[in-house]
């Protein structure tokens, strides 16, 4: 009959129990748990960071009332544009120039100055002279037509004529005015630049 | 018949075999044969011929399941120094380990080679409160078991258990008395004598009796006295038995029952199936007391009589069991550890999955919020642009209104000068500045310097002028031809001045 095998000592039995536990636990922790846990921790920190970012974005919403403000601004702009269009209607267009010239000559005739009057368009004015204050909108001197005007007459006629230049339906700018006494009677020769 | 079993009793000078089957809650003896042998059973490998002898005597085919009684399987009573309550809590292995240690001095072979069966008798001699517990131990050499098992296998039978004859007789179905009644059973074998005290179907006390059946009449007297003393001891321990049953081969001695009755004062009888209250029936005629132990072993094995099987089987050795348990423990531990680690991994994996999902959702939310923020910035820029445009438009409107309402500066100047110029001052030239339409260079002359300076002062104070910068007043001979034809001096004062008009 076969001899009975030696019985394991308690120490050996405990060793046999502990060894696989330690090996399995080590392998699991080293190759499974740690990488998975690291990934989870990394994701966790990213989630926390995202939550903070979202909380900050929600705390200061850039779009709060922006739509209403934009609509209000656009409405106000429409009103201002309408006013601007109305104001710009006082500026003569190229089509308006003949009628403005006609009005000027009419006024000269009313003041008895039409016989000694010379008005001509100045094509050579490529750049407007510095006659307006700093900050004036370009539209007031760009795309304008410039005319030289020369009239001769007594002071009593010259003065209302000059005053009439600013009372028309369209704005007429007067600059580079030169007024000179030309004879013993005291007649004045007025030369000036009209900006229509 | 289903449930058939054969019990083979290997006595010193005879082999007996009984075939017992179950019938309800009783056993039926279908065959009982006895064959004398001359050689006996001393060795381990000598059972084959005896088996063949017994089996050959049987009329029919023997059952496949077999139990064997041999005096080489022995029964011991030992005491453990532990109270019954603690012994009952011990596991089978610890109990067998303790019993092995207790019986080791009485064995003629190594205890590690012993097959054990341990039972805790219901009747404890010291009572339940005693600090010691009595154990009933059946022991047999493993080598013997293997030899008998091998002999059975060769003959196509399966050995179920090996019984010690010195307690198997106690389960020979005796139980005719009223429940709770006591009776003593005495086994008189050629090789040994033993006695037991029974209550109903349970054996309470076992005891070996030194005297054995012999040919010498004086030894018969000695046997009767020994039986009487034993019964007396039983009486002191458990109470007075109502009768004494004499079993096994020695019970056939004539007048033995009467002598025991005479000596012990208790009714005595020889075992037969008529004393079993129907628990054992015979289909093969009357069977003698020599079959009592074999019948008792068969009834135990069939579960008809007794609550425990007081025989040994080839259970796995204790050390092997321990090793198996160690294997089971390791496997269990690995499974538990694996389960735990799996659960842990599942938890970590689930957490990772949930966090990844959360991260995805949060990224979408953040992108949405950032998109809304960029849209809001665009709209903010639009608002700023609109406001800038409105400001420019307002400025332009203001300028246009200003120009529209403004009188030409030259007209304003002339009108203002008309109201301030004295009669003796004459202006002959007015030049508008090219740098500013509100600045004019005025040139003129006067008869007196005082009039000129007075004129300049008035212009300075006029509400239409902002400031006046006098250029100078100087004499000039205008000259003229007098009536006498001579040139005469005409002194005048010429002047220049710069006038800046107030802004309207």
C-alpha cells in the first residue's frame, strides 16, 4: 500500500494560502487597478475643471440682455439715420448745383449785381481748402462742387447779397472772401469761393 | 430483492453468512449459512477462500453489497476530558483525531494506519453534566480493509463497511420489550465475549468480558459469573434489565441461560427472531443465535436498527481531507479574491465610464457656453459699431445744422463793421483767411490815428468778434495836386488788423 503523503505544516498551509493572494493582488494592483484608477482620477480632475469653467461661464453670462441691447441700439440707429438723411437732404447733390447757381444769380439780380457778376466752376480744386474746423465730416467738403464768384457793387447791395447766400434751400459754403474798394464811388469788388 | 445485503461473519472457526433484505421497517433474513473452517483468519490476504466457502453455501446469487464482521476490527470505549456539550461541537475530523490519540496505546499497528468510526453514545455513564465524555470507537487497520475490499471486488461485490463483532450483536433486532424497558445482550463468540445494555433499539453500554466460551466446564462457570457481574454493573449504571439475551455461537451451550438467570436473578433467554418483536423475520426457517451478530450488522447497515453505523468504511484519511480542504480553501480564496478584485475593477471601470460620459457632456456644455459667449461678443461689437456710427451721424447732423443756420462769415463781418466804423475811417480791403473762414485780414486808412484805434477797440468789444489783432497804424502821404498846381502833402494813417468772428 502506498505510504501516506506528509501532512503540510500550518506554516506551509498559511504560505500556500497567502502566496497566491499576494501574487494575484500585486498583479491586479500593478497592471489593472493602478492604470484604471489613474485614468479615473485624471478624468475626475478634468471633470472638476470643466465644472469650474462652466460655473464661471454661467456666473457671468456674456449674452445676458445682449439681444435686447442690440435691438435697442439698432432702433436708435434707425432713428438717427433718418435724421441724418433729413440733414443730408440739405446738402446739394450734383444734380442740385444748377438750381443753386440759379438761385444765387437770382439773388444777385434782386440786389442789382447781376451785371457785374462772374461765376465759374473750379475744376482744379482737387483737394478742399482747410476752411472748416477740425473734425468736420468729410461729406461737407468732399464731393462738393466749388465755384468762384466775383461781383461788383455798392456796399448796400453787396451786404444783402452776401447774407442771401446762406438762406437758400441748400447749404452753400462761403470761403476765401476778398472784398476790395475798386473806385472812387466806393464800389466793392467781392471775390469768394462757393462750396455747393 | 431490492435492498438485499449480505453480512459475512468471519469467526475463529466458522464463516457465517446471512442475506437480509428490507421489508417495510423490518429486516427479512432470506438465507443463513454457516461453514466450519479449520485454518481461521490470521492474515490479511486469506479471506478469499472463506468468502468462497460462504458464498458457495448460499442457494441463490449473493447480493452485490456486503458487510463483513471480523474480530480484527475492534471496538473501544474511551473517555475524552471534555464535557459532552463541547465534544458535540467538535467536527468529525477533530473528534477522530482525539479518538485516534486516545486509542493509540491499545493498538498493535500504527494509529496513522487505522480507519476509525467514532460515535457518541446517548447514555453517558457520568451523566450529561460530567467533565468527561465517553466515546464508542470502532477501529480497523487500513490494510485489512483494503484486503477484504479487494476480495469483495474480485467476487463482484462492494464492501460497504467493516464491523467489529463485539458490538454488532447489540443491534441484532432485540426490542420486544415495551418502550423504555432495559435488556442486557451478551455476545458469546468463540473468540471473544461482550455485553451491552439496550433500551429499545439503542445500545447504551458496551463492555468486553474477559471470559470466553471454552470446552472446560469450569470455564463455563467462570463465564456465567462474569456475565452475572457484568449485568450487575449494568444494573448499577443504567437500571435493572428486565431480561438477559444470550447471542452468538456460545449461546447454544445447554442450560447456560438457566445458570445466568440463577446467578444474576434476572430472566435470561437465547436469541432468536422471536425475541425481536417482528423486527427480524426469517424466510429460511428458524435461525440460531450464532447469526445474531451478522444480523445485527446487516440491520445497522440497512438503517433498521440503531441510529449510527458502528463500523468503519474507507473514508478519506484525515490528513488527505485536510489537504483537500486546503485545496478547497485555496480555490475558495482565489475565487473570493477574484470576485473581490473583479468587483473592484467593475467599480473602477464603471466610475471611469461615468466620468468619461460626464466629461463628454460637460465639454459639450462648455462649448455651447463658449459659442454663446463668442456670439455675445460679436453682438457686443455690433452694438459698439452701431453706437460709433450713431455718434458719427449725430456729429454730422450737428455740423449740417450748424452750417444750415449759419450766415456767411463775410456777411456777418460786413454787417458788424458797418455798425462800428467811424466816419473818418475807410476800409479798402477785406481778405478772408484760407486757414479759417472766421478769420479776416482787414486793411484801411483814416484821417486820424485816434479814430483808427477807437475803431479797433470797438471791434474788439463787439459781440460778433472774438478777438482783434491790430497789425499797425502808420502815416502815409496820399499826396494830391493843389489848385495852384503844386503837389501838396496829404497825410493819412493806414492800418491792418486781423478779426476773428465768434463761432455761431
